[in-house]
């Protein structure tokens, strides 16, 4: 097998070493950091013999057969691999979550894969986990997701008797900008976004603003789930271990938008409310990439709050749900009624009501009182 053929072996790692006055030495590894499967002294780029190819195959197979009783073995039972089916818990995750968590699980396996599960029932592992979190402080959100994944993995093991405790539980987050309870999109934000966004992306923003649906539910929404007065569907996101039935009452604004969205061209057999420029259902990653690009171009940001230690940050599609919440507040629904519709706590609804509805109403009332008094008692200017 020549060099071109060996290049087709995924992950094969070849290293050459030269010393003055000596022939080149070649070392062929099954993968970077893996076992050495061939050595050569002198000559051109090495070709593998049939025996060495068998050694490569055996090394790869051994790599994917984790040592029983290790964290790596537990991770394989949770996520599955080419030979083992993924667990029910892993299958219940959304595909986008599986991708995000999968990257973090790779890091967990690289860090601790060969450690015995017995160590994970020892409280002395806690500072080691915290140290790993802190070592990733330059990317705090990613570090927090890593802890979340490790916690979920250990909980999977705890429920099956592999570990007696979950030492990754109750570890504080690094990311301090995660509290977005009072972030919404303003009228100015919508105008700036509409000026730069493609029509089909703008459709998603507008539908979110009048329904409060999460991204996955927006993109999955079918016309069969829409009637004259409400949207009724099973939410994509799990809550308390199960998917909740979501009922969104349709305002007049929502009804008018849905009439408009019915006119979008769709590929044959497509029942999705939101479709891309080809008339096909949106892929979540594609929609998010285009949405975020338009958001960044429009400069949609939440100003910094130095008193809370929060820097300026770009607003998310998820923050549009807060805008819908204000509409429900203005429709005189109670915090509890809105919380049931949004899938939030009444406290979060109350925060948005006080910041964006009650305060605005109070300011308008004050302005009117000031205006009325100024007419009755004009201010006398000196001079």
C-alpha cells in the first residue's frame, strides 16, 4: 500500500525522525497518541504489511472496547457507539442537544475515561471536577455545559448502581450572564432586524413574537396543530421528565400573521408553518446561523449593566419570548395564567411585568399628570 492508500486510513499517524549522519526513522501509529504499529529505518514513506494492517485493525477495535468498570465504559452505555445502542435517556435528547453534549462527552472521556467508577463514589473527586471547570474558564459557557454533561452521565450511572453518589451535582456555574429573565426585544429591535433579515428568517422572528414558542417548536410547528383560536402541540423540550402539551391562544396579530404565512410556497407534502426559501422545513442549524447573522448585522444587543457585572451582549431568539409575555400581560392575564402558557414560573412573568409593563404604564401616567399640571400652572421664566 503506497502513501496515497495509507492516507485513506482515517486517523493513521506517521512520524519521521532524523539525526545527523543517520538514516531517517519512521514510526507509524494507529492514531495520534495511539500505539505504534510499524517502524522503519531508512527508505521512503513506509507502506504497511498485511500483518501491520491487522495490528492496526486490532488496535482500533481495542480502542472502542472500553475497560469494564471505567467511566469510559459507562459513557459508551449512555451514548452508545457502533456496536451498542444508545440508552433511552440519550435517545430522549433533541438531535441538536446530542451534538452539543457529544462534544463535551468527548472531552470528559479524554480527561477521565480510564478512571475506575469506584473513584466517582468518593467526595474527594469534587475538587478535581471544580479544577477541570476552572481550567476552562476562558470559555465559561462551554465549561458549564461540560459539568452538566458529566452530571447527567453520573446520574445515569447512579440510577444503575454504578456509582453511589453524583459528585458533579451542585457545582456552581461559571457563566454569570445567563440570567436573562428581563431581556426582551423592543420595537426598535424588530425594525432593525427587519431591515436586514431574509424574509423567511423574519417569518420566524415574527411568529415567535406572537406565539412565544421556543426555536425547536417554531420550526416543527405544523398547520395541523393550528386552529382558529389556538395552537395546540406537544412541546419539543421536556419538563419534569416528560413533554408537556402546549396551548397558545391566538391574538388577532397572530391570526393575521398566520394568514400571511399560509401564502408561502412549499414543497409538495410539506405541512410546516415555517419553511426555507426552497419551501422545505428548516434545519435548526441553518435557521440559527442565518438568524444570528442577521441579528449581528442589525446590532441587536442588550446594553451592559455594570452594577450587576454584566457586559453588553447580543440578544437571542429565545429573548423574543419575553416580548410575547408583555403582550399577554397587557391583555390582563394573571401571572399564573401566563406562566402556564409560557412554561415559566410566575416569578419570571412578574419580573417582565414590572420592568416592561407596569413601569411603562406608570411612566405614561406620570407624563400625563405632568402635562396636565403644566397646562393649568404654566412655568414662569425669569427675565
